[in-house]
C-alpha cells in the first residue's frame, strides 16, 4: 500500500466532501482505539474544525486514559481541534432504571451494550447539528462489510466513512505513518461497550488478520470445504457472522406495493 498517498487521498476526500456539503468540519467520538485515533487524525489534517467527544459509559480507565491522551496529542499538533467531554454514565444508568426489569440480567447484556453505542450516536448528532459538523465514522472494511461488527444506528450511524475501504491491518499501517501514540497501536482492539477488558477477538473468536484472510477467501469463491484445521474454523466463524449480519450491510428493505394495488 502506498500509505502516504492513501493518507493524502482520504484527507482530500474528507475536505472536498465537507466543503461541498457546506459543513464547517467534523465531530467524532474518541474511544482510545486505533480506528478512532486514525480517523480523527485524518479529519484534523483537513484543516477544518474537528470536535472530539469523550463519551464514557462505565468505561474501563485504561480506555478513557488512552482516548484523553490522544486528544491531547491532536490538540498539540492541530490548532483546529477541540475536545468536549460528555459523561453519559448517569444518562445510561437512568435509562436502565426506567426500562422494565428482566428475570436474568445476562439476557439483556447485548441489548444494553448496543444501547451504549446508540447513546453516543445521539450525542454526536447533537453537536453535529449544533455546529454544522459531519459525524465521521470509524468503521474499517472487515468490520463494516466482512463481519458486521458494529451497532446499527450506533457506531454505524454516521455521515461518512473515511476508512471503510481499509482493512484493519491497513489502518495500523496508516497509524504508524501518522505518528499515532504507540499505546494505542499496541492496545488490543475492543469495542468498549461492556465496561470490562474483553477484546474484539474475545467476542469474534478470531483475530482481524484471520478475518481479513477469510474475507479475501470468500471473495475468491472459496467454501468451508476448501480448508482444514484452524483455517476451516476461522472461515466458518467469518461466514456465520457475515451471514447473520447482512441486515446491517444491505440497504433497509422497502416493501414495494404493486401498482395495481394503489
């Protein structure tokens, strides 16, 4: 990959899109992870306004600290960057208290995890509307179009996706050229929706390089019967996630009414 040229291409694309949309800049949620770090830096390099939101919800301290230090680094290097802390923990707790109780709390863990992402999306769009900013998405190619590892109308609710045509490994390559903090590059990827240290690999059952390999194999027309051992296991994981999450990747289905019924 011609990393420097890819960076230049994305930065120009971001600037042109915002200018043509007559928007002043971008707003992005900073998680302490590699994707938001790279995306925010690319947005900052446009020279347009960039508002970085910190939106903890019972967040692990190491994630919040990494996010804060990344914003510090951005503000030291780019005069167009501002920060805005938004503590969503009491909002989340209040919503949970309002919802009806369940017999087994574990039954709603996933639902509540997705609720966190949707509260953050709501906050991002509040500031986007207030300041005439675009909400910048942080999803990469294998997450967005491979396994659908994001929350619909949560972190999937964005105005534009600067890195969605890049594999996770390519995002890391860009991070190194951009000078992203080593602690972010070295940190195990996590969606930060659980209030603990579980990683993306813990949830997915495979690493991103493995999932990227499986995605490429699918594109080549391979089937599960073409593999053995760990490769067969990974390909099975990928195909299961790819199939069950198609509802995220395809346009919302519309029930079209036959003309003769109207």
